[in-house]
């Protein structure tokens, strides 16, 4: 009976919402405790306008907030700094009302002018933000990137708590863009105080504030006691130790010195870990918004021939590649990963068919095959995957020479017109910036990305699909959402008819955590707060 | 003496200039575009062009290099493309841990190398000699990465004598330093062994023994000081080799030094950091050799640097 009463209280707490505690807070969570998280690479910067890598993505989300965010462990959009928002009938004007009383770590209240300043700072070319392009739909974007203006004409702080953002064209993904790190709200005075070193002295409104940063050694996050999501975060401190070899990190985790091994399990050790009963409960598996693919340069003979591209699609055994990486992925048949809205479950793609591939090659006039090159990034296990592709292609007579290079060099070659006929995307693969199918199209399959320096390494450009994509992204009204996703779904299966890619697999993600770590498994493989949602995890 | 030092410093500066030119040129020719790396995958070509212009990457090579040298003279090594902070700050924070590890590592190399070399020379042809020769061979040819991992597993995980990597006090320092010392000691033990054997056959040693000095006294007072001379310039050269070892060992043991920084920078093609690390290493090597040359006359008074 007592138990029922207690759970009723908990339920009441949960359902009365923000009055008592934040609706997103785990009612069973205990507060307090310190945890240790390790990473191999240095944390480059904690500047939300700049940080764009594995280590700092979620760290920045814990230090800063944007107008929008996602429900923990899911891809469902929720309001964050925004108390409310409305969208005009034509889908061009977004009016946000800000929460009142939200304080930066320096004690000053966050106001509408800070939102405006932060967006303008990210877009300003002087900031050199890798995320500037996401905001291209805001009116006045070109004036700022072109250096004609320092202020975005489309962003207006009408008073202290209201921001009105006008777009140059309707954009159904705009709320996602307001949730991306690059849209985080920063205080102007702190940015100006530290200048280019703001990334080492971050000040935001987030769940944690920066306690200490010993360059190349460790970063300590302290709980923000004034955090506006009442009841969060649960942990008192998080210590990020950098420069830790992933293997050593796992050994230390086994001894209880480390709570979360941020880099997961190294490929070579994966099977051993998977089969070790000690780690059964400590390893969390999650879907990732990721697709690994092979690009075929559609402008470069012989890949300008559709039959050749289809033959390559049929010649590669995806199951074998998945086995090579110890089953850390599932075979793919379309550009979108299964966890992404718009993924077509009924679509079959090109089945593995060596004879069929040979026949298509013969029809295309390459009965004896041809010589070509396969570009790949030079870290494990990418070259081994490339070798498997090479062997599969050899079976249908295509002689591919492997060019194994550093990541930056593969990226540089990828978009060049006269080289890199095939590129295996592993290690540089597309992990979505936000959970919307449009993020998988424009830069990597659309005409805008098919330029020198772009990311569309097939140089694939289908004007009709580009028009469809623009149409889909203009469907900004909530009631159009289902229709929009269906249109996107069709765009991606239509892309496969032209076969500019061979989608190979969708990688899964593995996080290893110590036994004392608690909170839903989803938090440890959060699809958006990659890799771990630090705001919601807690210690038993 | 002063002219000698002056001339050597002059040469050293020329070497450093050469090193920086070659590194800068190689990285300039690399087919990777830092502007695109910074701009990210959502950037339009105009944004990339803007960043390129801001960083001066659109200038011809000689202008970029001259600009770099000009800044270098003012102690400015530029800003990291990836970390977006001053290279001098990044190097500065890692210099002390690296120097600590280097001093301890070379200390162990000398301690282990010289002792083993002496024993091998005295027991020439015996089992001890052959065993030590084999050991030094293994040490020199063992892949540092594997050896470091094995040591870590054996001493830190199994025996729990040392902490598993990280930076801290003497306890943290011992294992990586021992790894470097053991692996590098082979060169020294072989050098000491052959040089000892050579000295042992000299007339003055027979004279010393003949006049009734104890064996230990002969070895320590007469043989070793003579046999040790070729070791000194070797340390100077060794600093360069040692840097290579640091990259691997620091990465395995999570030691926050220059080597780890170099490893990360190379993987990410972070050109300003690579150039900065190379410059620092070149300075260390040149300085090490200079000091070695200056120290030799103190050990062996027959060598007179005024004649050189």
C-alpha cells in the first residue's frame, strides 16, 4: 500500500510537469556523485560555434542550450530555452518566446538579444564556424557571409523575451537547426573577453559549467546549481580524461577507475568484449544515424554508365563486410539509416548477384572489366573493408587499386572531377547533424554538394530530385509532416535507381559504462547528444 | 671557446631554418585543404574562400613561409586549425611532462645500458655476454607499441605495481620511463661493450693491473671513463630517436606530452601543430648535440674544442 502511495506521488510529480520538477527528469534518479569519462583525442574546443567532433559534441550540449533540444535518448524535438514558439501560415516567420530567469554561468540573465548575437556570431565569416551553412535559410544570411553586414536582418529581438526569425524560404528543418550546437546561446561579454580563446573558457546556460581545464590532460565539469531545468543535472562533477588509449580505458573501467569509455570498444577487441560475460551488462548498443557508403563518380567513365554503377551495387557482398567488422553494423540498401524518419522498410535495393553484375557489365561493353581506383581512409578497419570490396569487384572483372590515405587527403580528392572514381566513406561517413532526412541529401547527394570542395563525391546531380527536395523542405506546416516524410522517402529510393552510391552498412554504436552508472540505456547511446547524454545520467 | 660556441650556434640556426623550410614545404604540398577542414561540410565555396583568405592560405608559398618565419621570430607559432588555440600554448602545456619523461627515460637508458654493457664486456664470450647481447637486440628491435602495451598489461594490470597510465607523480612516471629505458638501452650496452673491450686491451690497463690495483678500481677508474666518451655524443643523437619513441609511448600510457600532441596532429593534418612540434624537436636535437659537444672535453681532457 505504501508502495502504491509512493508511486502515485511519483506519477503525480511526473504528470504535473514543470510546476514541481522538469517533465524530462527521471523520477528515480539519485543526485550527487562524480564520474570519470575518457577519450583518446584532445577536446579541441568547447566553443559551440566551432566544436564539431566526437568528443565535444555532447560536452557542448551540456555547457550550452539552444532554443530547441531533443527528448533524452530520442530524436523527438522539444522546447529548451524557448518557452513557446509559433510559425506563420506561410512558414516564413518563427516567433519564439524565451523562458524567463534563465541565467548564464556568469550570473547574467539570458535575453533575446543574446539569441540574436549568437546566431550572428556563428554566421559571421570571422568566426570560421563549420556550422555557418546550416543557417542559410535565415533572411540576410548572404549579406553576413558576404561581409556586407554584421547583423542578420532576419533575426529580430522584439523585446527581452521575444525573438522573431524570418526565413528567405520555408524550411521544414528549421526547428532542428535551432537545436543544433551551432545555434547555442552564448553571452556576448564573455565571447568578447576571451576572443578566439572562448572555446577554452566557455560560458553558457547549460547543466554544467567548466570547472578546470588542464590542456591535454583533463577537463572538469561542475554541476550548474542554477540550471533552469529544475532537478538537472544529477551528477556533481564529470572529469573528462583525455589522451587515454581506448584499450587502456577499458582496462581501467574494469578496475573501476573509469565510468564511461567514451571511444567505445576498439574494432580489434570487439568480439572478445562481446563474448565476455563481465561486460554483458556494461555494454550498451544503440542505433546511429549513420550510413557507410561507396561513392561512384557519375561524371567519370566508366562510372558515367548507369549499368556499370548498378553492376557494382550488385557485385559487393555487404554481409561479408559486416562480418569483417565483427557484426558491428547492419547491411544497408538505401542512403537513409533505419533510425531516420523516411527510411523505406519495403525497399529491397540491389541484391548481391555476381552473375547479374557480370551480365550488366557485358551489356555496358565491359565484359572484360576495367581498371579503376578505390580511395579509402588509412585507419583500421577501413583498409580491410576496402580490400573486401576490391576482392568482390575482382570477381566481376573490375580491377580496383586501393589508395589508402589520411582522412584530409581522401576528403580533398573526393570532390575532384578527375580522380577518386570510387571512395569508401568509412571513417568520414555521414552521421546526421540532426534527425531529419533532408540532412542526408543536400550536401552528399544534391547538386549543391556536387562541386569542387563539396561532399557529394559521386558528383551526382539530378535536377528533378533536387526540385523534389526543395518541395519537401518547403512543407513546413506540422500537418504536412507525414506527406513530407513520404516525399523524402521516395527521393532516396529514386536516388538508388541512378545508383550513385553503394550503401554498405549502418553502423551501430557501443558505449561501455561501469556498473554504478544508471539511467536509461538510451542515454548512453543518445542519437543526438552523441555519444552520451551527460545531463540525465546518474550514479547508483 | 666562444668562437666555437658562436660558430656552432650559427650552424644550428641554419639547420633549424632548413628543417622549418622542409617541413613547411612538405605540408604545403600535401593535398589537404585546411580551409575546407575548418569550414566543415555544410560550407559554401565562398565561405571556404573567405577562410582561406583570412588564414593567408591563398598566398604563394614563399609569402606564407616568410610570414611564418616572421611570426616565429616573435615567438608566435600560429594557431591550431583543429584546436583553435595558440600552438605555443599547446606546446607549452605539454613541454614539462615530455621533458620529465625524457630525462627519466634517458636516465634509465644510460643506467641499464651502461651496467649491462660493462657486465657483457667483463664476461666477454660467456653466457652472460651472449644473453645480454640477445636482450639488447630484442630491446632495440621490439616494436615500441607492442612492448609498451605488454608492460602496461603485465606491470599495471596484472601485478598492479604501477597506475594504468596518466600523468602524475613518480609512480606514473616510472613505467613509461622504464619502457623507454629498456627499449633504448640496447644501443648503449652494445656501444659500451665494444668500447670497453677496446680499452681493456690497451697497455695502460695492463700496467694498472700490474701495479696491483684491484679489478674494480681498474674498471671504474681507468676503463669506464675512457670507454664512456663515445656515449656522450650518442646521447645527443639519441634525443632525435627518443622523440620517435615518445610519440608511441606517450600515446599508450596517456602521458600528456609533445609526442601525444604530435600523434593527434598528424592524424588530423593539423599543420600549424605539426610544424610547431617539428620545430621544437629540431631545437631539442640541435641543443642536445651542442651540449654533448661541450661536455666531452670535461670528461676527456684530451679533446680540445679550440682545435675544431
